[in-house]
C-alpha cells in the first residue's frame, strides 16, 4: 500500500452514527488477539485496504514509514509514539536511564539510587573500550550479549572470557563487511550486560516477569498499570555450569516454545497473582509489599527517563511490555521494555489475559467517549501516575481486596475486572441520564 | 485411674530412654559433658551440677527437651508391653483383617501390573544409566518416559469402597438383624461408614480446639493477604520471632494453633515437628539418593505417573515437578519410614525373591520404605514445596508429616485419627448439625462422604487454595490432630447448604462442590466449632 503525501486520516468521521456513538473505523496490522478484540467491539468496523480509518493498531515498521506523511484528525488514535524506541531499544533505554541517574545524582543520592534497577550495560561496538576496562575490573563475571534490533531471545549469548567476544567481533565485522558491499549497513549494534547470576528460583527454575504498562500521554505523563501479568519459567533447572544452554538462561516464551519438552498447553507460566501468593507464603506480606514497591519505581523512573525525549502526540498511546527479573535477594532488575509485547496467546488462560488487557486498553483510549477522564481504575488498569503519583483512596471500593498502598497500584492483587467495568459503566450511564 | 496414669508415664519414660540410648544425640550429650569434665575448674563435689548447668547454657538441654517432646508426640498413648504387638497396632480383630485384606489386594494389583507389563519390581541400573540419572538429578522432570501403560495401583475411590464395606461381625442392631442386611433401616448412622467407633462430640471438640473461639484473633482471618490488620500481624510476627529464638518445639507447636505468619511458617513447622537437618541427615539423604541411582524400582514409575497426573497437570504446581521426584524417589528407599508401622495398623508389603514365593526367609519389604503410592499420593508433598526450597529440608519435612499424620489417611484402623474415624466424624457431625441436608443429599443419591472423601484422604491438598491449605495444616501441626479435616468438610457442606438443598441430582452436587478454591478455612472452622 502506498500512502500519498500528507494524507488526511479520519475525515468523514462525523457522518456515521451507530446508536449512541459514531461508528469507529479501525485497521489492525496483527492477526491475533488484538484482531479478535477489535472485531468484536460493538460499533467498530474494520476498514479495508486504502480506506480511511479512525484507529490503527499499527506495527512499528508502518509507523516509521508513514507517520511523517499523514495528518490525523483530532479524534484519531494509533498505538505507538513516533520515537518509542528511545525506551524500547535496549541500548537507548540504558542511555536514557544513565542520564536520568546522573541528573538525579546532582539533586540527591537517595533519589538516584532509585535508578539502580538495570544491570551494568554497554553498547557495542561504540563503548567497547569502556567495557573492556569494566570487564577487567570484574573478573569471573558472566556477561550477556544481546543484539539491540532483535527480540524474543534471538542472537543472545553468554560469555566469560574476553576472547569469546573478540572472536565474535572479528566474525561480526567480517560478516557485516560482506553485507556492506551490497547494503552499506553498519556493524550490528549489541549491548553487553552483566548477567544476573543469582535469579530467584522457584522449584529450581528461573523466571522473569512480564508486566503491562499503558501510557496515554507523556506531557503530562499519564501511565496505567495492569493488575495481571505473568511469570515465565524456563523449563529446565537453572545452573551456571551449562552456559551454552540458552533454554535455561532465557525465559522468553518464544525460546521455550522451541525447547524439546515444551508443553504448549501448560505454557510454563504463573499469573502475577499466583506469584504474589507464593512469595507471600514464603516471605511474608511486608517483604512482598516491598518487592512490589520496587516495581513502581521501575515503571515511573523508566518513563521519566524518556519523558522529555519522546515526541508527545495526542494521537498516540502505547502499551509496553516490561521484562523484569527478580534476584535471590528479592531485588528487581529491568531487562527491557517492549513496544510490541507479544499478543499471541499460548493457551486459553493466556488468551483471556490478553483479551482483557486489550479491551481495557481500548476502554481507556475511549474512542467512544464514555469516560469522564477522571477515572482511577478502568477494568484491571489502575492509574499509577498522572503528572505525579496517584494515591489510593482509603476506603474506596477499589481498595476492597487490595492492600492499602500509598500508591494506586495493585499488581498481582485480587482482580475482578468484569465487575469493576460493570460498576463503572453503570455509574457513568446514571450520570448521563441524570444530566440529560 | 491415677496409678494407671503413673504406670503409663513410667512406661513412656522407659520407652523414651530406650530410644535415646545409642542415638547420636546421646553421643553428642556425652561429648559435651566430657568437655565440661576436662575443664580445670571442675571439682568432684560440684561435678554433677556443673555439668547440668553447662548443658543448659550451651543449649544442649533445649535440644534434649525438644527430642523428648517429639518422642512423646510420636509414641502411641497406651503403650503397654503386656499387650501383643499386633493388638497394639490395632486392637480390633475385624479391622486387622480388613487392613490385611486391603494390603493383599494392593500387592496383588501391583504384582499383576508387573506381570502384564513384564517389568521387574526392581532392576539394577547399568553404570551409564546411573551416570545419566545423576547428571539430571535436579531436572528429572525433563524426562518424559512412556508411562501410558502404568496405572495408579488404586485411587481414593477404590479405598472408599473398601472402608465403607467394613463391618463389625459381632455388632447387631437394635432390631436383632445383622446390620448389613438392613443398613438403611436399622442404623442410626445414615452414612456409609457402618462400624461402631466412638467419635468425639461437638462439646469435646470445642474444648480441644478452643483457640478457634472467635473472640481470639486468628491467622487466616485477621491477617488475610489482601487486607491485614496491622496490629495483629505485628504482634504475631513478634511472638513468632521470639518462639523461633527460644528454639522450643512445644512453644512452636502451640503457636501454630492460631496460624503462622507466612514469612515464619517454614521455620515454625520445622521447630514444631522437631526436624533437624544436620550433616548426618545430609549424608543420609545422599546415601538414599545413591540407592535411587543404583536401582530402578517399579514404584518409581508409579511416582512419576502420579506426579505427572497431579502436580504437573496443575497450572500452579507444575513448577515443583523436579523437587517432587527428589523427595518421593528418595522416600521410597528410606527404611526408617518403616518405624511408623509400629504404631499403625498397616504392615509393610512383602515380595519374594523370584521363584521363592511364600518362603518367609526369601521375603523382602517392597518398596523398601513399605509405602505403595496411590493416585494423589504426591500431593502430600507438593504444598511443602511452597515452604522449603532446599530439597533435603523439604524431604525431611515431608517424611515427618507423613509418618506423623498422613499415613493414617490411607490405612484401615480404629485409631481415633484413622481415616475411618475421620469419615465417621464427618458423617455423624453433618447428620447431627444438619439432618435435613443429609437426608436431602441421600434422597438424591449422593452420600456426602462420596464427595468429602477425596478431600479427607489428601488432607485437602490440591483442593484448597495453597495459602488456605497452609493455614489448615498449621492447625494439624498445632493440635497434632487430623480431626480438623472432617470438621472443615462438614463446614463446607453447611456453608453451601442453601445451594445444595436446591440441587436435585448427585452430579449437580458434585459440580457445585467441585471447586472449593475460593473458600477460607478459618472462618469455616469457626462456623462449625463455635457457631454464633
Ligand atoms: N542481564 C541478564 N541477566 C540474566 N538473564 C537475562 C539478562 N538479560 C536477559 N536475560 C534473559 O534473556 C531473556 C531475553 O532477554 P531480553 O533482554 O528480554 O531480550 P529479548 O528482546 O530477546 O526478549 C530474558 O527474558 C531473560 O530470561
Ligand atoms: Mg524480552
């Protein structure tokens, strides 16, 4: 499909009406859960190739090529920010976090310490020399190499000796030199990161966490945290002896899916609620509350680190998938933030989770104009930042079944999404009829 | 009466001293005393009191106390050496017979599976296989052996059939008929269990479980995960810390009665049950592990199968698969488990060396620990994986829980903690607290015990949400009693009564009680024990 320059998007919007609200014309680049959710949404119709639209669940490739050539009407929404990669590319995320940390250092030590949630990381080849210095200072450390432009565990490897990486460097240059003849491409950029060798283990297995954060605006920063998410277990037992066995070290579902004994029905996952219960049973309520408090710090600080850089645009929103690792000291580490978290479901439970997540995302984006804009909870999303921390109201119905956090976050807590939505929309309806 | 008590205590003391004789603890105490004697300050006049006070200050006295307390808990109450051994195991002859028949049946079933599949009961592993197994010891779950031909030796359902057919041949009903012929008409018990055993009345239970009284704050109500009452939580944490620092088993056990704070539970249970994991215990575990590596037993396949059918199938417990093998395979080799048969109606099964069937001198206990796993057996261990992430500690805790409590849940006996008594307590309590509900269920063809039995046999493991299960097991340990299980089962029926009374089919009842994961055990137990 070729888009002509400065195409106007969302023009004939006003004319069509469906009951209460206008018909919303959507496009969707993905053929999985999000497609199902959009198609099933009342009053929404899919627009065909080349037709005008009001809402586009686009991929980042489309965004790159077209964003600068379109003009969107007021109401139109798309699911990425123009330069989302400032947060979602591994090297840039670290760069931005390092900068924020420096800034905060000038203000106060304790504030900057709150940024200590990413493992020591360098970009290669650009920071090769600083890395080598650091490498020599930390003998015996295991390092992990990740290509910045790939995902789902592709291209990742671990090493202990500098020799391994020198070999890789040579090979990398050679391979890339050959390619360059045709394509004049740069050397593939990697990050090298301290490998977290003491992950928290359950049943002897390593896992990482996938948590969803929705940003509807960067200026002012407005971010929502989804209550549900999951822990992904690596199938095999964890041991540092088998450094080549990427099944053990990588917990991506995509990697686990190719493991010989992977059972798709089981999915190697725990819900955040299950994890919370386990950790509470083991360490007690307070310790766990502290873990979840660290979580809030990670979300807020990482978003703040790019707040001034991301091109804010009222048409854009973004649903991020955070990859977080818990270590055996119950400290959390941010591994990466994904702009396009996998929306493919591995089993029924996973499907239900993702459908709920996406429906609630659409509820908050609110193309239909049903909300007042002052909501603190919509479905399983809790508003965690609104130009400043959002505090939980004491004694509100939201706090029922949730601990009385200072902040309005309920990760892994009791959730009753459907009931909350019913209540919310009923009360909105009542307000409307009272007003009209 | 009083003299009887005295002689009982005397017998108990003799027994404990006898048990301590030659134990490691005795050697350790001796060594500690010797050290004291060698001190230059010792005089013969104060020798005795010096040694005693030094054993106190060095902490050995506490360890001795804990050991004695543990033994008191484990030695059967009415120990009397003048009574024949088999009668001490089980005083009632018809119970002994029923258990013996049941054992025969299990053994036969296992042996016929062997013959059918033509696999031996035990096989020495070739060296390379041993090496392989050792290599993947920590991840045995990655193995996917073909187990399609194996079936569990029995399921709780089969066992229920057996215990509900147990009768006392001497027992005649008021009507003068054999009770068996007209069970419905003659019996004052409406349930499936038709043996005349005495079960405690509600008032006795109230006295026994007095800490459930709703005026006392409870772990499981006042500290619910989602909304803890801060003061209670803090108070309990503080006391828990003190109990653990005190290192006194008896205090720890008592503490469990009102529920353990999550963060302290693992340690608290261990102290309450007197489980120590010292270097000897570690050596012992390694030795047992060696036995697993050397021989492949048929029961290993049964254990594999059971873990796959239960825990691995569970979208919560699958994570613990590897741990379960590391516990259950070792368990089957552990001959110290045999000790529990002394105070159980059950006896370890015997197999015979090939070709020597029936010849006593060629018999061996099989499996070596004397316990043949059944469908769901691994669920006794699974919840413990929640608390103990070191396999060895997990192992000893499981072994203790089994030999103290869980073995009673799958053998036929008249013991007040035995499964028959528990079933009877369930039925009689339900019948007396809500006769209308009981009758209704019976009329639609649904004996309540048919639903509750699976809960009882597994001590609710796998049926309740894990935090709830741990709160329940807190009380099993705290009171040293399984009686809490039937009480909870009754409470569940009462709690769902309005729904149950509307249902008109047995399958409907089953459906409505199929999922009890949302229930909270402590308020339910209060409901039945101290209704307001
Ligand atoms: N620094 C690290 N220490 C330990 N494990 C890591 C580290 N970085 C990545 N991993 C493991 O590798 C997986 C993939 O890494 P991630 O950074 O998420 O890259 P990808 O984009 O390929 O998903 C993670 O889910 C985690 O299990
Ligand atoms: Mg990832």
